[in-house]
């Protein structure tokens, strides 16, 4: 909702800049360009976020951010609603703890993802429900 709201706001601001009588041509163009860049960046984040359970590691991708977590270092995983900033598009998330940190992700089907992760990481404490 935040991402799409930001895009909508950017479009509104750009339209307002064009139609405002007080804005000069240069100001209008600058506002439109900045908003187009923001809209493209947010769209890139939205459409390029995914998670892959590869053969030896979990691959997380979100726009320019790429993270690879080997299964051997994952210690736990469980469902959460943690609102911290993360590589997730939803608040229905999975909290993954691993040797050097943690990751919050939001796959479409959390139960299926956790079941598959449990198969890949039998040593980890993974709570499905």
C-alpha cells in the first residue's frame, strides 16, 4: 500500500506541477523528472522482489539488493508481522535468523515456503504454524 500510494502521490504531484500557474517550466520539468525517477525506482522494487530456494542457498532479490543465505547458516524461521524495513512487500512475513543476521521476507504462501525451507534446513528450528 505504501509503495503504490507513493506512486500515486508522485503522479498527483507531477500533474499538479504541470497545471499550477505559479510553477515555471523549469520547475515543472524538474518535478516531473524527479517523480518519474521515484516512480521507476519503486516499480523496480515492486516487480523485482522475489525469493528462491536454490539447491544450497536462499536467494533474496529486491531491486538493487541481492542477498544469498546458505542453508547451513540458517538457525530459525517463523511467521511474523514485524513492521521493520525489509526486503518484503507485505507485513505477512517470515523472520529468518541466520549466523550473521536476520532477514524479513514475504513470500506469497508462507506455509509452503516454510515447509520447503524446513526440508532444505533440517537442522534449523522452523515453525510452520
